[in-house]
C-alpha cells in the first residue's frame, strides 16, 4: 500500500526526496488557482538548482497565496517541502523560504476559520513539527531562525517545543536567531501547560539580565506570553536599555536604527506615561538616528493621546534646530500636525521659511505648512512664492497613508485654509492655473479655489477657460463653490454642452459635472437622472440623497424611499446622507436625529471615527436644539483622552481637531447659543 502523502518524510528513503510523489492523486486536490496537478512539477523543480528559487515562489503563491485557508494540496506537499528545506545541497535562501512557507501554512491552520482548513492538515502539521525540531540544529543561522518562527505555531505540542526552544537558546551563537527563539517562546507560552510558568519565569529572568538585545526581546515576548497584563517593569527595562547602552547592542543585525527605536518604544504598549517620558529623553539623545526614531515615537504618541502633546511638543520643537536636516523636517511636520497647539513655536517656524533661515527645502516646506495649520499669516508670502516658482513645492495629491513616511504636504492642505489671504495669493495662483500643463496641477489648484469659495471669485475667468480641458470637473466644482458670481459669468448653454460632452477618459466626469452643475445653476434634473438608483439598490443612495436633499421641499416625492433607507445601515455615509436629505426636505428633525446619534454613538469608545462621523456631527450642529439627544455622545468625544480617530498617521491630529471643533459647535447650537444652525432648506 502506498504511504499516506503526509507521512513523516523520515519514514521514506532520504536518498529519494521525492519518493511517493506520484502515488498522490494531485489532480483531485486544490490550491489557490484550482487543480493541484501542477504541484508535483514545482516540488521536483526544488531539486533543480536553476529552477529551485522560482519553484519555491510558485509553491508559496499557489499553496499559501494570501492566506485565510489551508487548501487540500498543503498537507501532502509539506513533507516534500520539508525534505527540500533540510537538504544542504539546495541554496540557503530557497531552504529558508520553504521553512517560512510551512510556518505560514501553520499560522493559517491556527487562525483561519475551521471550515477553510483541510481536515488532513492537523496530522500533516504534527509530523512537520517533529521534523522542524530536528532542524533547530541546522548549520545555518537563517534556517534556524525560520524554523524557530515556524515552531511558534506548534500550539498542540507547546510544552515539548518550549523546552526545545529554550535548550537551543542556551547554545545559539547568532544574535538574530536568539531573538527569534525568544519571540517564539513568548508566542507559544500562552498555549503551554506544565511548561507555561517556567517559560514566564525564564523570560522575566532574561528581561532582568545583562544583554541589551535579549532584555528588549524578552519584554516583547512577555507581552505575547501575558497578553493584556501591563507591568511597570517593561517601561523600566526598555528605558534602561535605550538610555544606558550603545545603540548597536539593541537589535543586532538590524541596521535601521530609527525603526529599532520605534519598535522598542512600542513595547511599552498602553503605558502612556512611560511612553511619553521615554520619548522626551530620547529626543535629547546624542545620536541623530535615535532622535529621528524618537520623533516618530513622539508623533505616534501624540496621534493616540491628546494629553501627550503638551508634554512632548517642547522637546519636539527643540529639534527645529537639529544638526540633521531630516530631523528638522520631521519636527516641523509634527508641529504642523498639531495645528494651534504648536502656536508657542510659531516664531521658530517663521524663521525657517526662507533659504537663509532653513537651507533644507523639505524642512522649509514643512515649516510653511505648520504656520498655515496654526493660522499664522507669515505663511502667506512663502506660499505665494511657491505658487510662482517652477518647482512645485507641495504635492498635488493628499497622502493619507498610515505611518510616518516623508510625505510632503499637499497644496490643498497648505493653501486650502487661507481664503482670508486670497487677495495676496490669487495673482500667482491664477497665473499658475492659466499656465498649468497637467491635469494633476489643474485639479490641485481648482481644489484650493473650491475650498476658498466666494473669495476665489477673481479666478472665474481662468476657471471658465478650464471648462474646455481635462480639468473641467474640478473647475466646475470651484465655480459652484464660488456661487452667484460664477453662475452669472458662465452661459447656461455652455454648461449644458459640457454635460453632453464631458472630458474623455474620466468615467466619473458625467456624474460629478451633473452635481456641480446643479449646485451652480439650481437645475438638478441632470444629476437626478444620473444618480438616483433603482429602487432595490441602497449602496448608491449616498450621492443621490445629497442631490435630493438639495431640492428642499421639492424633494417630497422621494421622502418615502428615503425613510425606507434611513435604518438600512447603522453607521456610515448612508444614514448621514439620507438623514440630511429627509431633514432638508421635511424640516422634521425628530425622525432623523435618532438615526444620526446611533451612527456616531460607538465611536468615542471604539475609536477609528472616519469622515462620515465628523460630517454627521456637523449636521447635528445645523439641526440645532432638536438634536439634544446627541449631547452625551458629543460630550464623550470631547472628554476622551485617546483620540477617537485612526491613530498613527499625519491625519490623526487634524482629523481629531475637526471632530472636536464640530462637537463644540454642535453643543453650542443645541444650547441655542452662538448657534450655527440654519433652516433645513
């Protein structure tokens, strides 16, 4: 009888690493791309030097792919994968990738929904663990590290594996592999039985030891071993290492020191006081790369906690004069992120907006953005200069990616809030708009004018000229924002011609133009014809509801459908758009306020509030006193220390500032004092 395809490879002749391969009915098995009949070819190619690397990649993409499941081809393939991984004749990088493939499959076996995991996988993985344990003594450190990482998934044999990992650590010479061994012990400890307490004690002893790298990784491992259990020893240990030892000893083998600092700082978890105190000290470190990492740590702390800003900003501001140009740039970015809270350092920022004051242009640009965020008029001359220069100082795109990359501020971010200074900025902006040669430049300049609204009226001639270009969508948006002056300046027949022949290659143009046309002329029929979906479709009603709501009482024919949609989604854009439309059409707040409150109620505690939440709060302000049921959630937004918006990005503080401003305005409006509320129509 043929051996089961997932039996222990040591049960077959190692002289033939492919023994039994043809006995498997591969055509009846599956991987991410369908039938697994091509897997034997990949497994054979692992033993052909010229094809091994490609075969390893193919196995990863076919058998593991993007995770989320363990397909039926995984169990019979793993023994052959491990035979190749253990073969010293195969290129080390390929061997390491094969071990990592097995570890990835094991992770999916532990975390994917059981219905997506092949029942044969558990037995195959159990046999694989036995073979991986023997590979802990492989001659090559990268292989040993990959094996240790994979063994972190051996939950059903946790005690046995914990003993093996600790035994290997005692004789392991490679620093990186030692770190991986400790990390795997931490990951596996919660699944241990008799060995669990001993593993925790071992990790604590390691944390209190003398080796800086081991102490840090022990903190990380303890956090994994004891999830949710903060310990003041963590902050003490990380601080002692980062402030009392050489940076080269913190994470051997990792050359990106800034990343090491942010990683180590992150080991403090939710210890707000510890994180802030450590960041303040690291911002004064003698090594520039450590200060750079500390700036990222400070930015992250401020993005999470409102109370972190007052404690960290003075130390951040001192780095505006750092010898390292990138640190000056980053310090300006952090201050700009904090907006009005950075006002005490406005003079220092203003001194950086010229070549004489700051020769490093990226740092200079950040200082200009920071002054703009603060509301300091000293940003206006440098913005005007940049609009006149050939070099586009600011990005034409807003970058909202997570992390602390070197994204330059966008033109809209810098100039969009400067409508009060339109007189000074319009001449260079209009000249640049007339000379713009790309759709990206036209779009960005038009978006600034849209943000300025009526103050942008002198630019109507340039915007009118853009209606014949690929910038027509954004030009019409700006004209609509300007209002009556623009409506009188553009013949209706020209606008209708634009609707009939929108720019080519822009699938969004017909709808966007129809909406802007309605706002400019009051004729919303073209937008209604394009946007109002079929009765059974809810997801497309966000845009349609906005247009219907702009009809005011004339939108009465749509009220019944809007009422059906009001409670379809508990959160998001649909309750906001539908609720606003109903209120504007009927003038009745009592039927929409409960849905609006329900849509924002979870976010003070849950966090990750997005744009729709802030816009809903602004709508509650416009509704005014009838929105009184929202008072508790509005106060909760303002009382929170943890920012209820996504953390860890340059947008965290600006988004939180907007949410807080909206909540304050709503509280005033509901109280009937200094009310921004207007009529429903």
